[in-house]
C-alpha cells in the first residue's frame, strides 16, 4: 500500500520540485530593477514614506523615520533624489551579495555610477545600501 501511494505521489512531487528549482533559478534582475525604479520614482515626487519602504530593515532602523531618510538622500545623494535620467548597468554577485550598478545623470548633466546592495526580505527585493563608485570620465 505504501509503495502504491508513493508511486501515485511521485509525479506530483517531481513536478513540485522542478517548479521550485525553476523559481529559485530565475533571473533576479527584473525584481531588483523594479525596486530601484520604485524608490527613484518615489524620490522624484518627494514621497519619502514610499521611498523608505524600499529600504532594508537595517537601513530603516538606522534612519528611524522616512523624513530622516529623505534628508540624507537629498543632501548625500542628490543625483538619486532628482535624476535627469538613469539606466541599469551590470548586476553582479560579490561574496554572495547582489550589487546592481546604476548610471545616473544628474540635473547638471554629470554622470555618476552607483552600486545598490540588494537583499531579499520575505521574497521582496530591498535596498540595503548604496555607494557612489569612482567613475572614469563619463560623457553623454
């Protein structure tokens, strides 16, 4: 009886395992880019509450409030707060962490390369840090 039950369940278990492997192997770039797009869009309308929601829990604890977070971005990352344009570059894995490079043109026309450190929190991509990269002389 157990072997009959096993033979009946085996196709379902196999399909489940294969579909689970496919989900975990999917390219994370669209989810990561959607998170970064969402945050930049929120910054462009000064919706700091919404922008703050894209930050990882550790970033949220560090700044405490969306207002504090917004003030930091306005003063430290003005090119992110009010970009003229931006585009996604390489998504890289470094020591098990995903880093999404974003090329941003600020309001004056200067180009900046930024690296977004991405983590998954309960299945959702969150930004856990941003660093400005030293960039070669970039021109449009």
